[in-house]
């Protein structure tokens, strides 16, 4: 079995896989926003949350310390987070598709030509742009009631209050940046030139 990629193409495949996995891990893990509520650490993702208040009989609240998804898509606290979830999810899907195609190109000859690799690079750029847009929309949801309760009622759009950004936000955004800047450039030189047969 031959490869349809040269050494630059193999580097492109490896970097594509790492950046796609970084974006997907950051997207799925609920550590985008970190704060405290009732002396308990609380974290939010785009569609998940860790630690949430529950009623305590007869009156009062207790913190349930477990992670989970919101009950429905409409249960996500803000429209901005719903849009962020859609854009980031779609971008992650595109990055995974290209990364897996690039990996197959390392093992299968004549799978990726230089032109096809450039098209894959354009798809990666679009995926990175979608993820970057999702990350940019995320702060618009910081004025939701759930986030305000966690951030000492001081948070607002683009204002964190007492909360801070978590590592998953940086992981997702960093993966998107690497994809847009490095993977797209490497994709331009990834595929082998097709031989021209005179007939």
C-alpha cells in the first residue's frame, strides 16, 4: 500500500488530527466557564454543565455535584449559546471529516491529489471559521440567569464578573486557530502532483 501524501502531507494529516481532537474535546467538555455557587465549583460548556442547584425541602437550595447535558436544546440558557453549539459542532464535524480523510491518504495511494488536498484545506478553513465564530458568540450568553448566579450576579455580555474562562474554551479556540493558520497552509502542499500521461 502506497501513500498519496508526501512528507508535508503526512505532517498535515498529523496536525489536522491533533487540532480536530483538541477542538472536539474542548467542545464536548463543560469547562468553558468556571465559577462558584454556594461555595461549590461550577463549570459551563456550550451544552453541558457541572454542579447545579436543586431545591432542598422545605426551603433552600443544595448543589448537586455532577455533570450533564441540558434536558433539551432549548434548555441551553441563551440563544447565543445555542448558536455557539450549532456552529462549533458543525465546525468540529468538518475538521474530523478532513482529518480522517487525510489519515486515509497516508495509507491509500491515489486518494488525495494536490487539488483535492487544497479543497480539503478550504473545508478546514471553513470549519475553523465556524468554531471561531462559536467561540466569539459564547460571551454573549454570560448575561443569562444561570451564569449570573454563578458569577456573583456581576456577569454580563463580555463581562465575566467573578468567573473565569476555562481550559476547554482555550483548547477549542486554539485548535481552530491552528487549523485556520497552519493546516490550511500545509494543505496547499500536501497532495502529490498527478503524473501527466501523454495519450
